[in-house]
C-alpha cells in the first residue's frame, strides 16, 4: 500500500500531541515567550480527528471502514496511542460511535452543520471536499479503495454472497472455457478429412479463409466471455482507472504469446518465418486450460476475500491483521497454482499432447501472474497489476526483438542469451521466465499491499450505470 504524504502524517501527529498543526504547543501548562499563558487547547484530541475525517466517519458503514481509511491516511497503532487508544481499531470504534451517521437520502456533498457535540460544521475544508463523482471523502486524500459510498449497504466484496447472483457469476466464469472448447472443436472439424464427416457434424468446405474466419470469430467470443466473467462475481474490480484500462492490452499480449509465442520464436531462431506461406501453429492445450482456469481463479479470489474480512473483524491491531492475511494470500496462490497445473496436465492428456516441463511451467507461471494481477485489481491496486503484466509483456517482446536484431551485421551476440535459453529448455522457457519473474514481483507487492486494512474494506456501491473494468 502506498505510503501517505509526510504532511498529512505530521498533521495527525501534531493533533495527537496537542499542537495546532504548525508546531505550536496547545497544552494548558505551557506559556508563551512573553510570559502570558498559552491559549488553552481542547482537552479531547479525538475531537480534532473527528473534524479532520468527518466525511469518512459519517458515511462509514462500520468501524472497520474508518480503520481502513485512517490506516491509508498514515495513522498507525503508535499514532493511535497519542490519542489515548491502544490501536487504530480502538480509535476507529470511538470515531464511529461519536460521529453521527450521514442521511442516506442526502447528496454526497458537504454534510450539514450542527450535529452532536464534536461534529464539525459545514465550513471545514475537509468536509467540503468531494471526489469526481461527488463521493464522500475524496477531498481528504484517501485512496479510492478506502472511501465508502454514501448510504452503502454492508455487502462485502462483490460475488461473495450466494443466491442467484452467485450462480449467475459461476455460469459466466464457466463461459470462457466453454467458448474456447467449442472453437477448438469447430476448427478440428474443419481440419478433418472429408471421410470423417458424420450426420451430426457434416463436412464443411475447409478452405483457409473459412478456418481463418471461424478462428477470428472464436477469439472475439472468447475475449467477450472473459470480459463478462471478470465483470461479475469475485473477479469484479471495485474501482476503475488508467491501470485497469491498460491492463487489458498486456493481458492480450501475454495470452497471445502463450498460444503462439513458442511457434513464432522457433521460426525466428530458424531464420523464418517464411511469409506469407507460413501457417501459425497454436498451443491449443494452453488456450483451453487457461480459459478453464477462470472458474478456480474466481473461487480462490472469493476464498481470500472472505477469509480476509474475517481476519479483519477478529484482529485487534494492524500487525496482527497482516500476520493473519499473509498465509491467506500464499494459500490462495498455491491453491490456484495446483488447480491450474491439474487443468494443464488433464487437457494435454485429453488432446494427446506431451507434457514436457517447460510446456507446463510457462502457462502455469502466466496463470499465476494473471491471478495475482486480478486479485490486486479487485482489492484496489489496478496500477500495480498493470505494471506486473507490462513487465512480463516487455520481457517477451524484448526476447523476440533481440533475435531479430541479432540478424544485423555485427550484432549477432545480442541474440545469444535467447538462443542459449531456448537451446537448454526450449522456446517455452522465455515466457516461463518472463511470467515467473513478474509473478514473483506481484506476489512480493501483494504481501505488503493486501495485508493492509484498506485492501479489505467493503466494496462501495455506486450507481447502476457506473462503468466497471
């Protein structure tokens, strides 16, 4: 999780230590240099914190959301001790109890003046600040993941509940695998000899144009199915932004390289490809297994979200909560890796493909990378997810570019690293290294970012027309 700005953290420390924000002491026993008694400040330091974070506290559905927002704003257990509390959770409970709830029918602007004792009036700059969509707290510098929506219901993460919504989400998450399997079956039927036609599956003129058209339509349907799958259930990101938009490009690149990259790199190393007569050869088993892995990815994401919320409710400090969540993240990642490996081996066995180690390791590493990237996006870190995917795509593109550059006179040594790696482990070693390095980077980032309370705050519920990635 990103660290807050130093000015905000310093201001919080000043409030807790009884200063007015400029370093001037406000305690009753201090005197000014002129000998006059210093102006007596408030004996209730929490009241100043209520003024500073009134919008967050007024629209929070529980004390956990306030704790998440305070943590994102730089308040730690040590800072909470200056407010006479043992930890951030205890401080959030007092703020939740003392700040009156905002009217759910009111617009998400500046709260009305008055209220109970200690509630700030409408003239506070922190209270007047609103976000681009008019949401509360956007003017107070909170990360997007920590700002609850006005009047939001206690719903937790999307897709974590049962009922028809959960069943529909499960059906949508099965859709990519079903569409990919149907596309592969259709292309196999077009490639079969005329004598293999049956009444149920009549022969179709298998011209190159027909196969290309069927393949293009299948790819478009798979992309649409994946988009529908990640827009519902546990894989639905709660917030959209520039990182979420660019991540789609890197997902398409890495997935395309997983299917066609081994053939392309092999052709380049052999001096080809001989265009336009060369026919691309796809790794069908990898495509089917990755599309089928959307469902176990959603299950692991749901398991992590539910266990994370339970750990947040049971923890009494930020360090205790982080210690509870780290094993959950590692367990969810290993659980998905096991499910994906089983799918890869099963699909390769069903299609009578061999299962050499690089051919399984490369798509497994890519699957873990995509899972961790989506998990970070779901919990409010889309830019980090896009960065990890971009790194993997850049490494794959660099390997291909080095092989091409090595054909120029005097630049042959530039292609030696790629040639050495592919000679030792095959062309699949390049995406295995690229996706593996990026996945390890995202896992290390997730062990820090996803262990904060801010990453497990309830999902805000915006208008029905709010765009989602």
